[in-house]
C-alpha cells in the first residue's frame, strides 16, 4: 500500500510535460497517486515520467492532442486497464496565443477554444462514467485569473478561461449527489514555459517582470509546485464538501485594483 494524501488514487493529469502539470505530477506521485500523464510533447512527457519513476512513483504516459475525442478515450482506457479505475482528473493543458479581437483569426479562436475548453468537455465525458462506477471522484480544471480580470490582447484565451468556470459549475451541480466534485483553479503569474514564451514575444523578461510586479501583489511569479499544493487539496478527500468552486492561487492578483 502506498502512503500519502492521494494514496492509491488513480489520477489523470494533462499538460504534464511542463510547468503546472509537471509540478503537480511530481507532487501527486510523492503523495502516493498512480498517474496517467498526458501531453502532445512525448519527449518532455517522458522526462516527467522518468523523474517520477526515479523517486519510486508509478505512472503511465499517453502522447496525444487533448482537443481530440480519441485522446480522451485512450487516456481513460489506460487508467482503467493499468490501474483498475479512475478517481481524479486534472484538466490542465492549455495554450495562450496573444491577439485582440481584430487580430485573432478564426483558426486561432477555434484552436484556443478546442485546446483550452473543449478538451475538458471531452475528457469529462469519458471520465465521469468511470468515476460513477467507483462512487465518486474529483475533477479539477485549470482556468486563470484572466477568467475574472483581463487586459487587451487575450480575446480567445480570456473567453476560453471564463468558459471553464461555467463548465465546472455545471458539472458540479449535476453530479454533486453522485459523489463527483468539480472545481477550477485560477493561477496568477506562474514561472513556466508559457510565460517564458510571452517574455520572448515582449523582448525579454526585463520587459515582462514590471507587469508581473504591478499585477501580482506577491511581487513575483508563483512556482508550479506552489500551484500544485492547491490542486492537491482539491484532489484529496480533505476538500470533500468543496464543489463548483474556483480557487484563486494568484499571489493577490484578483484582490488588487
Ligand atoms: N503560467 C501561468 O502564468 C498561468 C497562469 C494562469 C493559468 N495558466 C494555465 O495553466 C495551464 C498550464 O500552463 P503552464 O503555464 O504550465 O504552461 P506550459 O506551456 O509550461 O505547459 C502546458 C503544457 O500543455 C501541453 N499542451 C498544450 N496544448 C496541448 C494539446 N493540444 N494537447 C496536449 N498537450 C498540450 C504543452 O505541451 C505543455 O506541456 C494552462 O491551462 C494555462 O493556461 C498558466
């Protein structure tokens, strides 16, 4: 028997090759979870898996695009085949192209909605029947402070992240009595590849950091592990009466004017 706050729970994590997904995968492995790690970047995903196995953790990997039904189906099938069922889904993979409404092409809009929002709908459709067989489960969806407060230039991203809040609440109220909880997290600025890319687009971290300091009262970016502790609470039985909520893990971003 494994030990920890997620001992023997079977957990799917998407976007596990990098950033918040990787940090959460490592923390969850330390807390005794059996993991199915999902990403489109196989090489980096195997890097996460290797770190977990070196620490004695148990995980499987699935390489695929989360915006496709066949990926969601393969992921849930893997959980059932390899570990006998499913307890937790962390829908976390996402992309953040920058463009305002006139600059955002229809193709970019569709891609962002598909990867950030539709992927969660598809994964939940596959996962919920398996959770019902176990008498319950916990779903955590990664939204963003940008679902609550935004700035020019993030049309599709903001819309996708706000949509996640609605989807989360609808699943929560539909399945509350059946033991399935569904919550979202809204991270603020986090030190991941996503923001390294943004810094590059802006001409370097020297340009991005003043924005972060102005928007996030904490005065720095969070680490992926600091975000993962919030996800751990929502995944574990400690949060048994928390459903339909959004946990802002944002260094004070959404409290500030
Ligand atoms: N970094 C931040 O400041 C921040 C803030 C708020 C919310 N978020 C959200 O957190 C989540 C994780 O982002 P991150 O910062 O760790 O970024 P990241 O770029 O480090 O990680 C995202 C991962 O998702 C994977 N991915 C992207 N599209 C995919 C697809 N179609 N299929 C499968 N995998 C795919 C990428 O390969 C990558 O490994 C995203 O949903 C993002 O919107 C990030």
